[in-house]
C-alpha cells in the first residue's frame, strides 16, 4: 500500500464507536466518494447509499459488529470496523 493510500484510509472516521443510534461518518475533504455501504459480519450489505459527513441513523441495526466500506473515485476501498450497541 502506497503512502497516499494510507493517508486516504486514515481520513475515514466513525464517531462515536461503539455506536448506539446515530453516527457521524467523516471523510477527508479531498476524498471523492463513489459509494459507501455498511456490511454485517456475514458480508451482507445492511445499509446502502450512506452519505458521509452527515449523521446516519443506525438504530435499525441489531447489536453486533459491522464494517463500513467506502469506495473512492480513484478506486481505493476504505474499510472501518465498528460496534453497534
């Protein structure tokens, strides 16, 4: 992974983590997003069309571990793990 990849990956943030009902998903100002989704541990997409830099409601998700995956226009796939309480 190139240094620019690491810089871009560090710009995907989830707060708070663990999540209760709402979360703020942040992306770096220079990151151009193509797609963002939330997956469960089985790899099933449970939320699609997630919008970064806005408050996202996760109250409909069952407690457990999830992954948020962002695909940038440059083709990088950024993934972060989070816990839903």
